[in-house]
């Protein structure tokens, strides 16, 4: 798998229905320890809440976990997990905190409330696609810089940094799957004068 969808940043949003307050928290995580640490921090912050329901999915370990935290089985944790799955997300954790407002919501009402709050958290965190990329740099003269600066985005790449000295040094990311075609086009455009210096391979 050369790409996956996850959450851009830690964030939260909330929703009130029939006097019950639901607060959705979301965070990108990559290990079980990170996920549990996040869940524990929210549970500690809202120690006085009626419930702190959670769900998380991890890509590397193939883990999917959820907890109803005392809500009727199937009405809380599973709907939160379902939101992550329907959005195709991984490497993220969601905690939905509930303060009971005194009015029963019923099983269907709970499912809708937890699903909606999880969706609000996903929107607040922002969905991003991370792609396995080659990080590389090219040092070229000023005459070729204009061509290089257009070649990179044309091949799905993004420029990280540009250093203007006697020559121009461009540091950039190119999806691993597009590395071969980019190098071929670079060779053709520069008549073999330039080739990328590979720095590392990472998710970007």
C-alpha cells in the first residue's frame, strides 16, 4: 500500500441533543501506546463525564478497537468506529465524551448522536492522504530552475525547500510510484545533465 487516509491534526467539536452534551476529540496516532495515551488524557480531562466512548484504527498493527464505556452495547463505540471505517481512515483515535442531560435518547438516538459527534470530530481534524514518497534534492543552474519547478508538481511532487545561491538547490517529495517517470522526464528535459539525489523515503 503506497498511500493511506488519516487525520491531519488533533482537534475537537461538540454537539448537544436533548440536553446531553457530546464532545468529539480526534488525534492522529501511529501506535497502540499513542492511542491509549490520548484516550486516557481525555478521560482524565473529563473525569466527571457520564461516558468517555472511544474507537481507534492502526495501520501497521492492523488493530481496530472500540469501547462503549457503559453505554448499551452497540450504541456508542461501534458507531464511532463505523465513522472512521466509512471515511477510510487509519492511524487515528476518537474519543466522544458525553454529559447526560437527563433525557433518555434511546438506542437509535444514541447511535445517531455518537455517529454525528464522531463525524464532527473527523471534519474538525481534517482528512489527509499520506503517500510513500521519495525525498530528494537537485542542484541546478538558474536557467533550468523554471523547468524543474514545473516538472515536480506535474509528476505529483511537492517542493519542501528552495535555496538560492550560486546555483538553485530544490528539496522536494515525489511519490515513490512516480519516481521512475519523473527521472525519465528530468533526464529528457536536462539532456542528462541533472538527476535527483535521494535523501530518504518517508510518508508525506
